[in-house]
């Protein structure tokens, strides 16, 4: 059975998602929203995203894609909520074989987002849209959402940053 794969991201109006392996904003409501949406799910991320988070995300199965998966497996051996893969095919075989995870979320970074978008693997996009431009070195890929319905879940302002939580679905 093929699982539905969702994507969650916070991006600026010019598609910047990070700089020097760090987020450019810390909006408490965005962090709460991320936690609420992804808890009890599989979260798929690249090594750099995993390192920038700095810990295993609790109450989620953390799946990390990395060419250095062997090194990471050694560092985190014994971790019950994390799996490391060095290729997407093995990861998909494992995930599609698991019945106990209802939701799968791609959480970054730029190259992992690009892979899933270019291969048309995303069913729903959860996008926190920061209404300001930023300079950075990591960008969210351009994606055509014109065939998707948009639902604004919430919006707000924090430290001069206006934002919206939007869900795009077919």
C-alpha cells in the first residue's frame, strides 16, 4: 500500500528556509504548529536538517537520509525513534511496510524537499508563509500549487513578522 506523503515547511516570501544550517526566525506559534501537525508521525529529513535540530524529535519516527548514514547509525546506536538510510529506495521500502504510522512528513532541508517535489511525491503541503524576504543559503524549491486548494489555518504576527499557516491539498 502506497502511503501519502506530506511536506511541512516555514519559508519566507522569497522562498528562503535557512542560512548556515539554521532557521532565520523562531516564531513560537510556528514551532507549536509544527509539533502539533507532526507528532505521532514519520518525519523524513536530511542530515543537515537533523544536525540543525540537534536532537531526536520526540513522539515521531525520525528518518534521516544521508550519504553518511553509517557514521550516524554508530553515533546514535540504541536510538529507538530514529532510522538512517543512505538512499531513498530503501527508505521507501521500509516506510511502505509499516502499518502503524498514519502520517508521513518531509521536514527538510532544501535538497530533500527538491527530491520529493521533483518526483511528484507530495500529497499535501503545510506551508508557514513568512510575509517578508530574507537572505539565506537554503531555498524551498519553486512548486506549482495552482491545482491545489488552499486552506489558511491561522495567521498572526510575532516580532514584526507576519505569517500564515496554509495547507494546500488536492
